[in-house]
């Protein structure tokens, strides 16, 4: 990752915490910590994705989360939809990016365009 971490504002902290806690499970991304009204999510103990409540939100933002395999992309898509997201692109190959680009897109409860992407062939 070329960015160490990112933080964004959300409308409703509790609803966002519940949403991201469910939607990111398939990608092995979990809440690592909370600090002064912000939640930090990541893998292996390193919080890289942060959010906190603020009256103004930066929408829409595009956030692409790395998946280890294509199955995780599919699982992310379904978990996010079940958690309240809207479809913005079902799981599939996106050859316009490169031959092995496998991604899925949803609009989360804050209006952000979330993606899970795997760059490996299956």
C-alpha cells in the first residue's frame, strides 16, 4: 500500500461501525481500535482505514480494499449488501484495467463507493 492510512468522516458513527464490521469480515479486515471517536480497521493489528463522525462528510469517496482471492471479493459483495449497501457493480473481471482485475463495487451507507479487488488469476 502506498498510503499508510486513510481517515474519512461518516454521518453516523454507530451505524458505520456496525456496517463496516460486517462488510469487511470476508476480507479479514476488522476493528483494531477506537480512539477519540474514531475507529481504526485493518489486518494483523495495523489500523489503516479510519472513520469518525463529523457534521460534514467527504462524499462520494472511492475506497478499494485488497482481497486475497476472488472468493473474498464475492463474499465481500454479499456481506456489504446484507449490511445495507447498494449494488454498484457485481463481482467480475474488469479487463479494462488488466486481464486479472477481479472486483466488486457497492455504495455504502455513507454514500462512499467501496470496492474489493483481487489482482490474481484463479
